[in-house]
C-alpha cells in the first residue's frame, strides 16, 4: 500500500527536552532522533520517502 506524501505542515512535534519526534496527523512517527537531539535519526521518512523508514 502506497501512503500519500505528507508535507512538513502535516506534522507536529513531541519531545521531552532530550529528544523529539515529528508525528504526522495520522499518528505516524516520520522523524526521530534518539536518545538525544544530536543523535542519528532512527526514523527519517520525512527526508527519504523510499528508504527512510517510519513507525506506524
């Protein structure tokens, strides 16, 4: 199933001052750096739609 493309305006941010995640309006986590903000991205679907990965 091909998901429709989401823009940055379709996202909100949640975090705890140590890490943050971009969450789409459908609840998908499209971008997450963990365990700290300067860590490599775990999910980067917002940056790479084909291979970035997301958590549904």
